C-alpha cells in the first residue's frame, strides 16, 4: 500500500507541475478512458454471453437455468442490497447525482462492484440490458483516474462525462448519439464546454471496439424508402401511441418500486429473486423476454417477425418483465429493453397498416426503427439522442422525416402526461431532488445562511504543508479556508496539497501555497447565486463572509448543502400544500 501511495505522489509531481501540465494530463486521460471503456464494454458483453451459456439461460428456462441462474442473481442481489447499494439499477441516476452533488467522485469499489454485479445479474438472464451499467462503470473509471491524478473538480467531472459517452459509443457503435446523450441526459447541458473531449473519447471507444470485435455495427443496416407520402400518417400514429404507452410503462415501474420500498423494504433480496423467477416463467411463453432481447430486436428491424400476435406478445412480455426486474433494484439497464419495446410496438403498427393499406406501406422494419426512437424519446426524454441513434444505426437519410415526425409527436404529447425521464422519476422517488429550471423559484427564495455549514474547519497560514496535510488527510473535506490572524487570506484544495507533496514542497508555508483570489459569497444571498457561482468557477465550496467584514469567515457552503436544503424545502412545501388541501376539503 505504501509503495502504491509513493508511486502516486511521484506521478503527481511529474504530471501536475502547473496548469499546462494538468491540461496535457487531462487530454491523455481522455484518450485512456476512451480506450479502456471500449475494453470494459466488450468484456461485459462477452462475459454476459459466456455466463448465459454456462447457466443455460440463453433460451427458455429449464430447471438447470433456474438453479444456476438463481445462484448468480442471488450473489449479485446480495452484493447490491447488503454491501454495494450504488450498484442498484442502471447506474445512470447515480452518475448524475455524483456529477451534481459530489463533483464527479465515484469510488473505485462501487465501480468494480457495478461491473461484477451487472455481469452476474445479466448472465442470469433477467430482462435488462448492459448499456446502463456500461455507462456507470466507464464513468466510474473516469472518476477514478481523475481523482488518482488529483485533477481539479472540473476535470474530474469532465472525465466522468467522457467515460459516460465512451460507454454508450462502445456499446452501440454510435459516437454522435453517445456525445449527445451524455450532454442531454447525463450532464444536462447541450452547450457544455467539455464537448471536444467527449467527442474524442467517443470516437476512440468506437474505433477500439470495432477493431477488437471486428464488427462495424450491432445491427444489419436497414434501407428505407418512402412509398407514398400518405404513409407519414402511420408514423404519426406511432408517435401518438408511444406518447401514451411510454408514461404508462414508466408509472408501472414506479408502482412496482413503490411496492418494493413499502412492503419489501427488509426483503429486497427476496423481491429480486421473485423478479428472476417471473422472467424464467415468462420465458416459457417466448424466450425473447430473456436479457436485453437484442437478437429478437434485430429480427423486427429486418422485417423477419410479421405475425402481429407474436409482436404484441413480445411487447407485453417485455413490458411486464422489465418493469418487475428494474423495480427490484437488481443491477441492469433500460437502454436496450426500451428500444426493444419501441421496435415491437412500431413493427406491430406497421404490420397492421400493411394489412389494411398494402399499396402505401413499406416493410415493417422501418416502422420498428421509428417506434424504437419514439419510445426512447418518451421514456428517456432525450429526443436528439433518439433521432441521431436511429440515424447512425441505419445510415439512411430517408428515415429522418418519419423519424422526426414520430419523435417530436411522442416527445411533445408525452410531456403533457409526464415531462420527466424515468431516471429523474426514480431519483425523486428515492427522495433525491436535483436543481432544475423549474426549481429556480425555490432556490431563489432560500438564503445561503439557511444551508451553510457554520462549524468551519480552517487552517493557519503559518503551518507548513506537511503539518497541515497530516492534520487533514483523514478528513473528507476537499478544501479549507486559510486564515492569518483570524482573517481570510486564501483557500487551498486537498488535491493541491497532494500535488505539492508530489513536488516535495513539504516545508512550504500554506500562505505561499493557497489560492489568493478567493470566490466568496454573503449569508443573505440566495442559494441560486451560490449554485451558479459553484458551477461557473467549478469549485467545490464557497467561504461565506460577513457583509461588514469580507475577511471574516462565518460559514462554508457546498453543492451538497444546497441539494440537502433544497430537497427539504421541496418536501416541506409539498406537505404544506397537502395540509392546505385537507383543510379546504374539511371546510
């Protein structure tokens, strides 16, 4: 362990001598994350296929499938429910929380745990996909490398986004949609300044994945031709259908999760085992319910499944099995199952329309593609990603018009029913409320003094680096105010202290190491101002100073403090509204 720490400090001293060195290190890590992410996704994909063969969970379940697969899901569920709660679900909501609250910090234990719990659960044949876990694992990889080299919080967050994009790109071989998904859903800002590094990592991940697997696409290309302009009406129907069914499926997942949390709170592992058994029983009806269903999905895209009874059966089986599996909290994602449901829904509509209007309809595979994009846009609330992903999968411009008609229709109309993605709804159900544009009013009404930490841990400017580091190395705080005669003269980050130790500046005074240009805030300013200031300057904490003396520190505020206070206030407001409604009803 000591040699590991020694190597780390040597690397810090070598690569983080100044801001230019940090930029070069960040660029190198961007390339490394893209390359390793491709290998992680390939390992996860082939590992799942291998385990399904070993556990005999590739087809309709037999007694051996229930036995071997049951052991695998039990081990995965035990780890998730008892040891590694971060590994539950797809992992994408947790990545978003890590970015918004913890400045991109994801522990290596959770990252490794996510890989192996997903490997076991998906290998058991449950009705979930590997794309979400791939995003979470690759994001954790970026976070680990950024923190290992003590990069700034801004750079660590950027590497988390880089890992996320690399995971999607390697899984689907679609670099453009991977970039847009990361900015649209994970980062939440299409104008993010990290666009360049995300593009580079996505391209590297795709190229690496294609070279190692000797494949260029996950599905065979589907070529589309518009037979008659009246056919566009049928694509409009797909959008309308997706706008209704998408929210119904989301609410089904939430209802199952509510049941799990309310009645199975102390028996979460039992609910996971029940979900596994349900998948095994449903596989007796059709094996397409097993796993992500990518093989069956390709069949719908190639117009190989034309029986409407089979299509509606596949949709309903996937609808039920994915709802139960995801609500149980087992490790697995929603990407491919969501695309599967959209494809079978679209193909069913296409086959039905071709039966009644054969002269103006094309092959059902085109309807499957459009349905895939429309359902994805409704559930994930990422319309640009869905359009670009389908385009990259087909590489056919002719599909763009019907795809855009269906997607825009599905996205706009579904927003009237449910305007949040499944990931946002799940986070809210767990009591986690991240700031959004609609929440600005609450943030503006709350002041910094309502949420700030008043017990401030500060460091004296006369301390040497080694003295200060020995005192704070076991603290979880990432930065400290530097005081001279009780007055604020600067701030120092723990990562900067680590870098200075790597440069062997042990006896240097904190007064000469700290950042003199301090970004401050006053107690009476709103939490919105604090949140914007933290985001704008990419810092982890703000010293709160008195209006009467801006050198006197009265508190410290972090993004985590804001989110905690914000969530509390939101819950209090909801309770007040409920009480008001009850009083009104009584009156």
